[in-house]
C-alpha cells in the first residue's frame, strides 16, 4: 500500500489545532487518537459553553462539533445554536458537523449556511481524515491568499503615499509592477514608450510619469496623432508661419508650447515617414522649423509616446523608422489588456459606478467572465450606460447588456520554424527572442503555447 496519502495527511495536519466539541468522552477520545496519529493537536470540550470558551482561549484551525449534547436531546437545536455562535465569533473557522442519519436535512441546511462539511455517525475514519485534510489545506490556501492581498494592499498604499498616481484604480500584481516602474523611471529625463491595446490605460500611465518627474510643474501637452489628418500633424507638432498653406497663420506648435515640459504623443504608429524624420531630429538635437519657415528653433521637451501598433513588426514592414524606435524606447512600459489582469475588473467597475449605484453578485460575476476586447474604456462605457438606463439603484447582470464577443481574429504570427530559430539565437531567453520577432513577451508565450513549444527558458548544456 502506498504511503503517499499518509504523508499528505501528516503534512496537512502536523502542528494544526483541531477542537472537538462533543458530550461523549468516548467520541472525544476516539478523535484525539485518530487525529493525533497524524500530527494534529486536539483540544476538546464537553458542552457548547465550554467549547466557545475553549475557542476564545486557545483558538483552533478547525472544529468538529456534535449536534446534540444531552442523551435525551434529538432535535439538534443545541448544535444549531453552537454552530451559529461559532460562526458569529469566528466567521472563517471551518466547522464539521457530527450528525445522526436522522438529522441529515438539518446538517445540509447548516452546510448551506456556512458549515464546511458534515459527517454521519458512526463515521468512517478515512472519509473524516480526507475531509479534515482538505478543509485545512483550503483554509491555509485562503490564509495565504489573504496575506498576499494584504501585502499587495499595503504596497499599493505605500506607493500612493510616496507618489502622485493620478487616481489610477487597480489591484492586480501586474499593474502594480507597471505603476511602480512608471514612478521609478519618472525622474529619468529620457523618452518613454508606452505600448498596449487601445483603451487599456496608456494615457493615465503617461500622466503618472509626468506627474512624478522633475518637469511636473512645467507645461504638459497631449497630441492624439491618430485623430489628425496626416497633412496637419507636422503643423500641430512644429507650428506654422503665415502663408505656409492656404489659410495658415502664424502659430506655435506643440513642441514650442511644451518647451521645458513634457509632450505626450498618442497613436505614434500613425505618424507619417516625414513626420517620423522630423520627430527624430527634434529628439536628437532639440531643433525644428515651423512649416513655411527656414528659421531653426530649439525646444527642450521630454517626449512620452504611446501606441497600440507593434512597432517592431512595423520596422520590418518598412513603415516605421528603426532609429526613431530606439530613440523613443529608452524606457518601454507595456500595459496589459484588461483580460490579462482580471483582478482589476471589479475595482474599476465599482469606481465607474455613479454615486448611489451598486452591482448585484450576478452582475459582478458577468463582468468578471466577459473578455473585454475594448479594455478599460469598454468597461467604463458599459457601467455608465447601465447607470443611465437602470430603473433602480441596483444594477443586475441583464442591465449590463453584455454582448457575446465576436470570435477573435488571429493576427498572423511567426511560424514554428521562425520561433524556434529566434529562441535558438537568443539561447532560450524569451525577452530577447520576442524582440527579435517583433513581439511582446506575452505574445511570444501565447504563440509558443499555440505551436506546442515549451515555454520554459532553455538551460545551457553541461558541455557549455
């Protein structure tokens, strides 16, 4: 017979305290022998009052309690009262109910009310031990998860106390790492490139970089390059002289206006070749000319650029300058899609709710299940629409009107041979192979998984 289950029981029960509350000394002794055999510490009490005092005095990791405490009692009323008292005082403590076959309905009702399990008398030792082990393991996992959440909450609070986070809302570890990185690089007076899908939060990350930089009190301008016709982008960035084109009058561009401060360029991937060349020049030398002028001007501006375009792929396609990419990507921050940081969905949804509105549990579950192809912007629109159209202050799942997402159109990606070759050139270093292929790390991981390639980094062979 394998000893693995025995070792598993010992690992789960060793050093854990289990309280047994039963009026029968024989039952208490039997449990003490059975559980102590696997390393548990057993404390016991004969009455509900003694049991509650025991828990208050010594605590426990799990309780096994009887449902009747007098020989003539058969209703289970004492056990129900004890269960409710324990639940009120120790809401997270797992409780196993001991019950006779004639009172299974009562036990089932209490399980629905929060009891962890029930065991019928006479009990089966093996089944009881499995239940105890599973409940202790589950409690440990929950405690570890709660401790992790607490550490993350404290880390977020610490970051918010030290830096201006511009009201960003998040709970995921991925976003915390990203926001912390943004505050760390804010003081470095170099360009920053922010990548990620539309609506994921690139602009607020740019705001955090600017707000915590040495230029925080200086001019800060934003230009959405994707919203401007190509023929007007250069005029917007560099300004115009009167008569430069029909109807043009003398006006400064954004670089001139932002001199000494920061310029945020969104939708960078839409910039034309001519615009890219002029942007590269001003980044390298600080020099530019207004349209229609030969007079060279100078501006000292920190540029933060954002794009949802895969610029490495655009470089290979010849639509984006490689030298401009490397000039801008001194620091690169990659914002993950909302679907990749699901811990942020409900905090964001609650943040977007209008005052006085709330979400039902069904609505919250629906929000968590939805794939959010439009990311944070789509979530914000859904919540605002629900608040506007809701007949009351409580928003249910139906009021969200979440439509089934259309099937994703898979972007063409490198084939197996190309991925394997890139990994070989990079000696298994994922980030290096991803750069070589023009992909993000996450995109390369997904591609490798789809192609059936191992995602663990390769290790050098013993021979070198």
